[in-house]
C-alpha cells in the first residue's frame, strides 16, 4: 500500500507540472497563455521561433515553466519542440514520463540524428528532445558548430523550439544557447530569488547578446493561488 501511495504522489506531482494540459481552465494555466501572448507581441519586427528559458539558481520553476509554455504553444496548433538542454541535471524525461537513452548529446556527437532522437509526447503537436547521456563537456557541445547546424534543422522541422537550460549563474550553458536562439526569458521565484542575483543574471544574458524579452515571476502568493506574470525588461 505504501508503494502505491508513493506512485500516486508522483503522478499528482507530474500532473501539477503539466497544469496547462491537465487543468487548462486553471487560473495558472491562463497565465501561461498570457506569457505566450506577450512573447508573440514582444517584437513586431521579429518572428520569434526559438527561445531559451533560464533562471538564476535551482528550483525556481524554470523547467515547469518551459514545459507548460511548450504546451500552450502546441495548443495553438503549432508543431513545438521542447529541448532539455540541461546536460548536467536533466528532468524533462521525468516530467513527460519518457525514456532518456538517446537525446541532445547523441545528436551533437553525431551518434544519432535529430529525427531519430525526438520523441512524441501525449500532448498533440508537442515533441521532446531529452538531454541524452550526461557528457563530460556540456558547454563545449553547446558551443559547437554541430549545435548551430542542429538548431537550423530544428527551425526547419518545427514551428517553435524551447530550450530548458541550466541556471545562468551556475554555468555558461544558458549564455551560449541564448546567443544562438531568437530570444531568452529569465525565470525568478517570488520570495526566493534575490534582487541582486536576478540583476546579475539579466546582465549575463545581455552580455551574451541575447534578446532578453523579460522576466517570469512565479510562486507569487495571492488569494486565488500561485500566478505567473510576464514583464518586459
């Protein structure tokens, strides 16, 4: 019985992570759609098709936001690819309950093709590229010529690509990818992310010549629950 309860708790956790799919009428799910709308109207002169999501530190809601944002884009009928580009502590395989034997690292080392490595999710039009085996040199792989070629292929095969990356203050991975994609968003957690830390993260993204669209503030306590807000920088 204890084992069954553990499995149920895990299922409930996963259900909450994919709120935009499992509870689309929830007020928080609506906030994900608001973020999507703000991204779409952020720059009339540029059609944003690839996006990096990062945070200052661990456990600030970055991966949950990336997954749900990918879902609301797919709900528009777009063919969406979510890439777990955290090649140090990947989590997307747990969120979507998929295997992680083959993923981004295999594609970047030419052990597999993009088409062979991408997996379908239970959500229509949403595809996942997991991290693959954890490599000894994540930053070098992400900065490689092969990464740029793979990104071009992603843009050709998908309408929208979202990269879930490690915290920007921890390693250079997020900066490297932010320089290659159309735009980036910084995730901060209410009551957890300190202002000076968030400002430092913002500066690092700008130094990478990334188009920083703004900040998503999550875990803000209000009477109705936890809401997600999007603000321009």
